[in-house]
């Protein structure tokens, strides 16, 4: 039930009459002239049900509760929403407040209306543990509602708008939370859906209740300014109208001024006083034809001088939410800056009503092309993110990026215009074109010049992406991508890859532990042994076998414990352990290399296996594996001081590992090289390393660079201990080298295993 619904209070006859008038259907019916008779009857029936359901309930200010649904529906009539949406707006609280079921609504009003009411109810229902999680889930639910039917969000925005208009009746303790939520969630959604009038109103109402004192001060300052500049604005309007008359043009001219919140935000961002904010006033000029907009622009530029860098052509390159206009700022009388916006009538409708323009057009021009495709690109990109992101906070992190983009416009080689947020990179552009192009990008040309993938794009850039079928997203990309779409696609790929590798590792670890229990292989998933897996999953609490194996690979579950339980279940089913295999495996745990149960590593394991940076194990070293919680398998040398301490605390998390006979890549290790500090010494060491086929991946010099002897720490990539011995011999033969040692793990900085 809504918080502002209360029990009936006693009213005087005059008060009751006034409130009854506001609560009557007549208050809404005057705005329904765009609907047919049957549609009006549907809305009337919805009103009757809502009036009956809310009978006896009052708002905080004493008005009958039905006045709220009527006000919400009236806002929806400004967007010319259809009868189904208006009916849902009138009944948006009946399921939650009055216990009327969805089935009843379907029977009385049809499935579409019931679905809308149900969607609105679900937006209100859930409760969350933290404010951040609340916001994330709120936005996620709204997005899903939009995906099902964008009218749900339009009605919700109308509901929030009326609640903000009547916020004064709510306890002051709630003003801050509701106003912050409006600024952070509802106003940005209104903006991205192109509902500019609602966007500005929600911002101002939230500002008024979030910072009442600042709002009051700014409001008084703006009123004084308006009185001082009344003659100036009248003079500009008269001069503009005269100029258009001389050219035979009759546009519709409307004055406009910045909202208080936009003035306040500009003062904050640019550290200005109110007197320094010069572009408070402006004019909107609506013309009959598109070409008239460019002609009118020429007339204005002849009348007043344009301000350099303040012209924007959003007609040729519309904003992501479908907004189109020409913007120019001119220097008017007495040096006052005045902004003009020029657009056609259809552009004006879209500019003020955004996606709601669909219904405005539907009412006046049912077959208009403008009615069929408005503001869908941004919504689709968020739906893609929604499908790939299951964590609410991560989803919110992605979409926050997209709510207020300052766009730059770049081009494909074929001339297609792409609107990207300011700061977007080549990788963002690649993912905006298509997921496959982003995921397989290996390079790019920007304005016909080779450019790295992290290149930041600028207005007018022509970008061409080079791809390779073998390329994959790089985790490093997350450090520079700007768009939520690119970030979610990269994270989704990395998580999928990590899950697959963890699952494979988990299967190997479980099989290794199961062999130690005398069972030679994992039981089949289907057939007679399927029930064993079901029992095991109930024991571990996992949803399915893949999740269990991934948990083992990530170290969230101990393979030995799972293997003991699985062996017990197999024993109950009649499968006895192989005593010879059990003896062999448990003896092999003491480093018998003939054992097939020991996990063999060749460097191809991916993200599920990490090689510790505290001791840098390489093939040929005696090694041990540690299953970190949520980290997968971490491999250390068996004499590493870090792992020796861990062995005392967490011995059950260790597993037997060994090197494969043929590792498939190189491994890093560290050398401490002491050399004579003479000219060219470092170059000779680098040459010796190159001759020994060792790659330098990192270099760190001691600070005593003026001394005669200098220690340098090299991190190099080698194939194995034999290769390392060859590298050491090569360095020792170098004249400038005094001493060379492989770094002792005990000297390395401590790392968590």
C-alpha cells in the first residue's frame, strides 16, 4: 500500500464538495477528446474500479486517494497515451493496495491492461538491503518493464512526477531520499527517453526538496533578473519577429529560460556566481519545414553575431534519444548571450515528449513513420547489458555510465554516424558497431592513420576496425573503455572463459581426489548414476554438476571432501573401491612421479591456474598447488616461505601438482644481476639475455646508481630450469657482470598465495 494512503478523516461540507469535484471522472474526461467513444468507456470503467477500490483512503493532505491516480492519468493524456495506458494509470495501485488480482483485471479489462498494471505493481514490490542495491534493482526492474512495454515506464514517470509535485505533504524526513532517487534514477530515464519537459520538471522538483534554502535563494535571484531584463527580452523578440517578417517567414517563437537546477549545476561545475551565468534566457523557434530551419539560422546570424564554438547541428546528427534541433548562441543587445533552438513541429513534439511522441503521432498521424521508430537504440543497448550482467550493482555501474553522455560523433568508413559518449575509445566504437567486431578487434585506423585500441575518439573521426577470428577480449580493455555496453561485453566474455577453465580444473582435481579413494573415474551424469549426482549436489548445495566443478576449480569447495562423499555414495550403490589404486594414489601423494593422479601443468590452463609471483616457479622446480578461496589453483615452489606458512594454517587446501613433460609456454623468474656501473653495461646484459633467448618482461634498478657496482633485478621469461642455466652461463660470461643469482623467494616481498 502506498505510504500516503490513510483512513478517512472528517471534512466540512465545502471541503468535501471541492475534493469530490477533483476526484470525479469529469476532471479527467475533458482531456480525452483524442480518444474514441469505446476507448473513453474503457477509461471510465477503470476509473470506477479504482474509485471503488480506494474508497475511504486519503492522501496525507486529506484529499481522496483517487485524486492521485486521476492526476497520473492526466499527465499521461499530455502524451496522448492510449486508453489501455490510461486505464492502467488509474488502476496502478489497486493490486498492491486493494488486493485485486491479475486474473480479475484480465477478465474485466483484457490482458494488455492487466499486464501494464502488473508491471507497475512489480516495480514497487521488492525491498532491498542497501541504497545502492536498491537503486540498481530499481533500474533493472524498470528496464525489464520497458522491454516488455515502454508504457509501464511512462506511467511510472507520471506517477513519480505527481508524487514530487505533492512532496510538500510528505514528512520532511522522506524528502532527501525520494528527491535523490528522482535525480539519480527517474530524471535520467526521462532524459534518455526524450521526455525533456518531464526531465526538467523532475530535476527542479527534486532540487527544491533536496536543497530548499538554495532553491529559494536562486528562485528570488532569477525573479529579480527576469524583471531587470524584461525589456531586453521583449526587444530581442520584437527584432527577431521583424527580421523573419522581412524574409516572408512566420515561425512560432517562444521564450524559454534555464531551469533552476541547470543554473545551480552550472554554477557548481564551473564555480560561477549567479551573475556570471549569462545564458539564462533563450528562444525556441518552430518552423513548418526542415529547410526553413537552416534559412532561419541564416536570418538570425545576420541579425546578431554568433558565439564561436556554440553552434550544434542536432538535425543532421540527432542525439541518441531522437532529439533534433539546431542550437546556436548569439550575442544580443548589450552583449547578452541568448541561445536559439530551431526545429520543425514534429521535431518539437519529439524534443518534448521523446518516446511518448509515438502515441502523439498515433493520435494525429496513425501511419506516420515517426510513430514507428523512436529512441530504441539506447534501450536495446541496455537490454544487451541486462542479459549479460546478473549482479545488480555491476549492472548499475554499467548503466550509470550511459545516463548522461556528452556525445561525440564519429563515422564508419561508409559514412554511418555513430554517437559515442565523450571519452569513448576505439574499443567502445567497435562494440557499438557489433559485439563480434569488438571481441575480435586487433587494431584500428583513425582518419587513415594506424592507432592503438585505447585511442580516445574525437568529433568527426573516421574509424575503421581491423579484426582477427583468433583474437579475444583483453582484460586490460576494462581499464580504458567508456561505454557500459563494451564493459559488460568484455566482462561477460572473461567470466564465461574463467568459468569454463575453472570447470575443467575442478573436474581434474575431483578425479585426482577420487582416485585416492580408490575410484578410477567420475560416474556418468546420466543413466543409473544420475541419482548419485543429485544426492551429491544436495550435500554441496550446488545447482548442477557444472557449478560444483567450477566451485572446486575456484577453491570454493575442497576436492578431497567432495570426493570422500562421492565415494561413500558409490559405496552405498555397490561400487567398491579399488584397494590397489587407493594405495598407489595415496603413496603417490608423497611425490611419486609415476602416479597419474597428480595434476600435470603445462602452462595452458588459463585463468584457473596462477603461478605465484612471490617465488616464480618454472618447469623443473619442485612445486605444490594451493587452492585459494575463489582464486583457483595457485602454484608455488615447495620451498617458498609464503606457502610454508600457509601450509601450517590451511593444509587441507593443498594438492599435489607436477610439471608436464612438454610445457607449452615460457614462465617468469627473477634474477639479481650485479654489474660494473660503466657506460654500456646494461646494453651488454640485455644483449646477453637476447642471445640466450630470454625475454625481459620487467627491470628494476637500485637507487644507488652513482656507485661503482649496481644491482639490477630482471624479470625474464624462460622455458625451464635447463634454459635458465643456459641464461645464467651466458650472463656470467659477460665482462661487465660481477655476479648473477636467481632471486631467493625469501627475499621477495610477501604475497598472498
